[in-house]
């Protein structure tokens, strides 16, 4: 049966209870003269989930500070363990992605050029606003057989940033023009100029000697994305 403290009429008994249960000067709860119940005196399993106040683990610095660093383990983040809807849009950034997840590719079709016909500084790509583009590789795939390409009449294929060369290969007797359908790297990219800031352009150049007659070619370029610096 529950009793209401205020129903006690005897003032002496009432003052006695007030003195005993005073949090500052009342009786011991755990034998070490502390006047409040401590965590150490709570039995295992006595605190149920329902007893935890709503918002105790809030979505802010204070709430997150209540959780240990490994509160969410790698196992819990395994495939399908976290629903997409539970992840905030702002948490998915380029910086958080693996390098392979940031790799993109585009192909540019080069038309069949006649002997001695060139392409000079043709814009084939522009780095988007807000992003930095880093070229990873530039390859060429012939779609036919070349003719008339030799040491005196080479076929040069390359890309620039409009001012500086990024990579190019001059085909002659060595290296000879590749066979149809084979993938050929144009070489090692310049470490400085392969990085395109937002708005910078990638330009194609094909220069043919008088008898150099390359077929149509596919230019294949891979690159990675990063947020542009502030």
C-alpha cells in the first residue's frame, strides 16, 4: 500500500523523515556515506531500455559522446547492414569513397582522317564546376588499319590542357601503328598537367605526315573526381 508523505500529520515524524531522506545529509545508501544512489548499487539488468529518456542518445555532439568509438563495428556496416535511408545525404562525399569508386571513363570517336589531315586543339572535355579531374590513363583503339605511316611520315596522337602537353605518342616504324581493335596506351601522363581544375579543357591533337593515313580511332580516357578546393 502506498502512502502520501503529505498525509503524515505528526510534525515530529514528518521532520524525521525529511531528515533521513535528505540527499545532502540523510542516511547512507551504499555504505560509503554517499547520500544518492550510485551506479554501482544498481543491479545488473535493472535499467530497461524503456527507462532511458527519449533523446538521451541525441543526433548531436552531446549524444554521440555517450557512445564508444567502436559502438558501431565493421561487422555491423557489412553488406546490407545499413539501410540507405538511414544515411544522411551530406555523409556521402567524394572524400569518403574508395579511389575505385571515383573512377570514370569516357570515349571520344576520332573520325577517319585522310593522309596528311590533322586535328588541332579540338576540345573534347571540360572539367565540371566544383570538381577537380585527375586523368588516370589515355588510350587509343584503332578501328581499321593505318597506311603510309613510317619514320618520315608519322602519326602523332595526344592530348593537352590547351597550353601544356599531357601525353602523346608518335607512331612511325617504332612504335608502329597498332593493329585494328587493340588498346594502346599513349604513355605516361604528365603528373602536373594531368590534373584539370574546374573549367579547364582537354584538347585532342592528331598530326599526320604527308602520307600518314590513320583509320578512325577511339580515344578512351579514365579519370577520377575530387571536390574542388575552396
